[in-house]
C-alpha cells in the first residue's frame, strides 16, 4: 500500500465528523481495521477503513432487547439439559 492509502487520526476525524480522540478510541478498540500505532502519539489508518466505517448502535439496550437476550440464553440452557437427559436415556 502507498502512503496515500493511509490517513492520520486528525484526517479520519474530519472525514467522519468526530474528534481525533474518538478516532483514537476506535483504533484502539479495533473498529478501524488495519490501523497502526506509530510511536507513542500517532495512528495511521487505512483510508478504506475510514470510508467503510459504520458507527455502531448508540446508547444502552432497551429492556426488550435485554430480556430477549436473556431468554435466548435460558432456551439454550434448557436445550442443553434436554439433550443431556436424552443422551443419558431418561
């Protein structure tokens, strides 16, 4: 890749309408694939990663979403118990 294929955190911030601090967090969390930390103070981010970035959902999950996730976990546990009992011949 050429140097033109990379942008700095400041350039990425302008492209995405975010602060450079937020870009640092995205890089650190792996949300901008291929981002490389150069030394102690700079990130080089592939332009393609910035252009294809789509922000995740903001804010906390709703009560319905939380309960739905918990219910799915309970169903999975029940299925595992039923499968174990079936395997034991009960």
